[in-house]
């Protein structure tokens, strides 16, 4: 360092320092500001050990030798040095470098939190102290190392949903222009998509909780061509509905897409070409009471809804099918009304009525195991319940005044079943993902 000063005795030497963990446009602007204050720019680069102390155990992202090499490659930088391995007052790790180099100018950003301490150090060695603002040219987008790291680690999240009543009446194909009503609620833990990989948070696939729609939603939001930030929740829901229906030949409904995109509890009205949430407000206190008295019990069998779907499309025009669809729609609407009134016992009965209507529309929605589980739950003081989704396995929702007691009884009687731990997710998809 002292040799550098002797060799360039007639030059104005500028010194600055930093971690420079991930080089980005702000660093380039800063180096340019520094170089304008002298002839030679020397940059001090923080050691790995000091960066870890200052930034946390996950930093630095790049090792010191790599950071040294990259900073040296910047156009305005003439020399680079590794700073001290110790951190002094004001988080300064370049005391030795300042003493040896004795630069003409030391440059610091004007939002630094140790300006007075660093100014005093410069005064000790007769170094000109300069502050520069964090400016961004108009053609650049402001960023930072932390923001880049957060973006790299960013995950997209989506909830699943529980359908309480009204399922199948959201399918335009079988409603023949009639209105359908479905009461449902979004739940967490959330499914995540990070770095191209899904984390299903312990949910078994085929649970009847809309995991397939959540996956499609995350893939859609992750697509570079999709603009979720300027899209409304309804537009996102419709885009997801169209995406899934295109793949499934337009045979599915809208409830899954609207439930997981909008979050919270809703009673959705479904028409041939639309869905909308009815203005039925459920207080947090009533939702908390509902959560207190319901359990999700996975049957131990994954749902395979194909046979049920085929039966629905075979039966929906029959007299039995039409009556079942009417009952399902009534259950969907009445459930929300009874929940608004705070009558959980009626809500439970409506879910059971829904289950009976669902089985009439598609008898293969159930099997011996599901019938046995349902009947056993009802004999153990369950107030009501149904299979989530289209049936044929997956998860039961049961209502009980004593949910823990019912849970223990079910797990004792049916060793293959297990509880799905969950809570209600009240945030919509844009809020969850800061879109």
C-alpha cells in the first residue's frame, strides 16, 4: 500500500470500501462517482470473515477472492485490496489500509450510519472526506445486493381450499344455464414454488383440496409472460380457469380457481360465464369458532376422481341427477347463510346433506372404506361431514363439539387415516406474493 502511494506520488488517490458481495448497477455508479474525485481509484473489499459478521451467516454469497477479481475488472477501478480481518468502531474494517495508503480522498455514501466515526478517521490522517448520494440514472432500475438475493430466493405461494358445500354446481357444462353456489375457504400451510421445485407442505396429492389447481396457479404466476401485478383477482381466477379447462377439455368448474386466488371464506355464485362472491360477510369470530370445531382426516387413500367425473356427466340429465344438483346448489348457498348466523350445527348438517346428494349424482364418489369412516364418525358424535372435492378418497371434513376426541377415535379405528393440520388463509394470492 505504501509502495502504491510512493509510485503515484503526483496523483490524487481516491479510496472507498465495501462488501461488494454481488456486483450490481449501484456499485458501478458508486465507482464512477469515486473516480471523478481523483486520478486513481483504490477499492477495499471486505474479507469473508468480516462480511459474515456484518451481514449474517449466509453471507457473503461470493468468496473474497472472486469479489476481489470482479471489482478489479470494473472500468473505473485501478487497484483493489482486501481489507482487515478485524472490525473496529463504526464497523470499519480498513484501519490498516487507511494508515498505509493515506489516500487523498475517502468516499462514502451519504446514508452511511457511521459518518462521524469515518470522518474522524480521515481527519486523523489528513484525508479529504467526501459524501456522495445513492443516485440512479434514469435508464436504470434501482436495486441492491439484498434485493437481488431476495429475488433469487423468492418463492411463490398458494393456498389450498376446503369446499363445505355446493361442489359440482360450479361446472358450467352440467348446470345448463342455472346458477350454482359453493361455500369454500382457503387454507394453509401454503404450497410453494421455489427455483422450479414445489414444496407441498406435507399435503398428500389427491386429497380433494385443489392441489392441482394450486400447482397450475403457481406455474402461471411464475411464467415470464404473465402479468399478475396489473391483473385483478377475477382476471387471475379466469385465466387459471381457462388454462386448466383447455387441458381438461372444458369439463371442470370455477370454484377451485376462485377459492385459492381470492383467499378467505366465500360463497361464490357461478353462472355459465362468470363467478362472483356473494355479499355474505362472516366475522373473524365466527370463522374462529368454525375452525375450532372442524377436523380434516385423510382417509389414507388418494383421490382418483375420474370415475366420479364420468358418472356425473352420465347422470346429470337424469331425474335423480337434476334433483341432486338442485340440492347441492341449495346446500352451497344455505351453508354460508347459516355460518353468517353462527349456527354451526346447521352448517354440519348441510355438509352431510351435500355428501348424500353428491353420492346420488356420482355413486362412485364413495366406497366401503369411506362409508365406514363416515358412519363411524357420526356414531362418535360428529355433527356432520363430507369428503372434500369430487370424492373417491382424499380428505374428510368433520364437524364436532369435541374434535380432539373424534380425531383420536378415528385414528384408533382406522390406522391408515391421519390428520391434516391446517388453518384458514384469509389473504388473497396477490397479497400473499406481494404482487
